[in-house]
RNA sequence: GCGAGCGUAGCUCAGUCUGGUAGAGCAUCACCUUGCCAAGGUGAACGUCGAGGGUUCGAAUCCCUUCGCUCGCUCCA
């Protein structure tokens, strides 16, 4: 449960995101658009750092994963094969009395007597309604049951003491048009297309309907054979992709957490089926066992991913893990682990790591008629590879990093005055700006000149922010809110006022506010070691 | 999609009940001041009060519609 305090915290975070330029509402000048968000200067850097680091962790630091960048719009058959066309367009119906919503295909067929009315009026109040309405009751049940429900319906439409008009009774079998709970008529089924639809080519005809992808994963399966042919990889190996996905969420919520346009980082790690793996003696990728089955690979990837989160500042104690129970699993999944973050608005999923068997490749083999089989030279067997899928939401992760970094500290200065310091304790790896550079005083040209030299030295290698406005303490605090992990101040000692300190600067640590003296020549190696 | 609440300067909010042509604090910019942890001085800029329509001599304020945000329900592949 989100307590009021948690809600307050979230509001402060949203406010800081706007004030400092992490996140803006999309199309704000036109009143905004529900479920879409933009990243401002700091947010864009932060998100890019997250994606770059993930990409490097997958493709650069491993031998056994290669990248892919596929289009957002693909052949519509892909979504038939994946099952999205059917499961993403459930018709929904609402109860006309209670407004409760049902999936139309989940209503049990019922039989009984339908009592229909052409309207109702209340002569005393002088109100009437000509809306038609009907109620289903089991055959033989007293008609008053139906009339009671109908009176409630008309009462809710402004007829205080309704006298029912034009009652007719009809016996029906196997209807799904009535609410099983109270017999009330439901609305007409309305399609809920959770995939964004568009048309390829200038003519809007049913023949050229296409969809904006609701996930990036299917492109990996669809291109599996091509990648296999060119990448000189043997099982086990993975294909990863970062890209936009689109879902027409019924109800976007919780800031950027559930957006209609969002970005995913997905890996499909292909492995041998257990029986083929058991016969194997060749080693796979670095640090891997030759004959691991899907359970071991699944656990391996869960651990890999948790370590990755730790390396950007999300420790195990702010994460949560949910091993899905048998009955929660999608029918094709053998196991799924959700990695969750404890957001102020509740503990919510960042990443799902699913063991999907060979379901997806088999589906595409069936729908495309093209073989998805892999020939294992060692065991001389042919099979459709199985897959482990770590699938993470970039925007959710960025939001988690922002929430996790947001810190308010009570500071007591030397005069004993208390104040609050707001600091974004982002890990240096993902922080948008790595170092702030400040001349102690801006009206001393020699300080400014030296500070600009330091700025030019560093900005070739990392994002820096140069600031000479106002008091030095104020500049430090401004960078605290931006999450800049280090501050460098150029003072008169840098210029050689005390000869032994010539060409040294003050290095200030964001989290501890500790200051130390460091030679300008040592700055770059020091900073690079912290941000890589 | 339903219900409730909210929407006024970059941010936090007052003003709305009792219509009379928009305010505070912080932030921003310039100059002065500045000797390492923000809120000294002087000056400046900043809102068609979410949008549209209506009532009225006159609307931030009353009415209707709409968009957005929050919470609950629903949904969650």
C-alpha cells in the first residue's frame, strides 16, 4: 500500500524531474498526451548511459551475445505467430448497472427469462427515461427480481421512483449479453486493441494493416536464422536488442512507469534442449558449463542481471524477486522470475527473465514455413533451440534509478542552522553529468582561464558542467540536484599562491561532501576509473 | 473505461464558497558582493489562471464540455 508519505515523496521526485530537466510531459504546451513522456537534457543523458552500459555489458564484455536493430513495423504475421493479435484485442463489456468491466470472452453463457423495458417514469417527480433496458433472471424466478434491478437502473438515470414501462418477457438460451452477478444488460462488446495499428502504404485498407511492435523480442526470433548464418556463433549464444515498443495501455499510471511508448532492452539467449545439452562436452561461452540445462541457464541469467543492477547502484535490498508460480506462468513458459524495484508507489517489475522453451521459434517455423532448426555438429542432432529471455524496461529502470537516487539530507551548518539538502545519488556510471567545474571566483580572470582549461581537458572524455555563477556553495548544491558525482574547484592555490599546491584543485564528493586536493594531471584517470 | 480529487509564474502554493481586470516564497537572468557548502544588495524577466464554450456590464471565481495529473476500481500479454 502506498502511504500518503510515499505519495508525497513521489510528487517531489516528479517535481524535481521537471525542474531539473530529467522528464517532461510529452506535448505539454498542447495539454499533454496521456501515457507519453519526454526526457529533458539530464534525463536524455541518464537514459543513454543506461542503454549504452547494458549494450556494452552484453555485446562488448561477452563473447556469446551479438546485437540486432530491427524495425518497429514488421510483417503483421509476426504478431499472429506470437499470439499478440488474438490476446491484444480482447473485446470488453461493461455492466450497465454497476459499471463493472468484463472480458467478453470470459462471460459464461446463461439461460433464462429476459425482462425488457422501453423506459420508466416517475409522475410525482415529473421525471422520465425512454432508454431501453433489460434484465436476465433464471426461468421460474419471481419477476420482481428483474423489476428491482431495472428500477435501480432507471433510478441511477435520474428517475427517483421509477414506474417501469412496456415490460416484455422472452426466454433465451446461452446468452452472454448479461452480467452473471446481477442479471443486468451489458454494453455492446467494444474491442480493446492493445497494439497500435497503422497502415503501410497510403491506402487505408484492411489488406495493409500493420502494427507498431508491442515488444522487441519477436524481431529477434524472426531474424534468428539470418543472425545464426552470419555471426559464427554456436549454441549457447544470445541476440540482444534495444528499442521502442508500443502498447495501448488501458490506463497509464505512475509517472513514466506504465507508458504507451516505451523502450525495452531484451536478450534472447538460445540454448540446446536439455537432452542435447546432456550429451555435450564442448564448452559454450566464457565461464559457462558445456552441458547446462535450461534451469541452470535460467538461474545463471537471473544472477547476471542482479549483478548488473548492483553495478549501477540498485542493491539487492531495494530489489525484490518474484518466482512465478505454476498457475501464473504463460502456457509456453517453463519458469519466469520478475526482478522488481521498491518504488514509492509500490513494488513493481523492472525485468522479467523467462525460460520460454522453444515456443517462439516453433511458432515462427509454423507460420512462416521456414525451418528454425539448428544442427548440432557435436551430437549430430537437429532441433529448434530453446531460449532464456531477460527482458527489461528502460524507462522503468530510469525511473527506478531516479527514485533510488533521490535523497533528502538534514544539514546543520557551523552556525547551527538546519537545512535540507536534496541530492540525487546516482551511480557515477549512469549520472548525466560526471563533473562540475567551478572557478572559485568569476571576477578573477586568471581563475576563469584556468578553470576553462580544466573544463576543456575533461570534456573531451565525459559530460562536464561549467558553472561560475554565484557563491561556490550554491553551485555545489545545484549539481547535487542534478546528480553530478564530482565537483572540481579552481582556486588561487591552483595558480601557485602556495607553490607546493600549484596545479592542484579541490575535488568534492557529492555524497559525502568531503573535499580533497588532487593534481590536475591525476583528474582524468581518477574520474575515468569511477565512471567506467 | 467508471468513480473521486486536483489543474493559477520554472517549482511550491494563496486567491475560487461571497464574480470587479492576478499574488507570495523559492528558482531564473544581469551587475555588484564573494576566499570552499545555497537563500547579501540593486535591477530585470516571467502567468490570455490547463483548453473551448456559456451566463454576466464584468469570470481564475458560476455553469457545460474537453484535455491532463493523482488515487481507487478495472486491466496487466
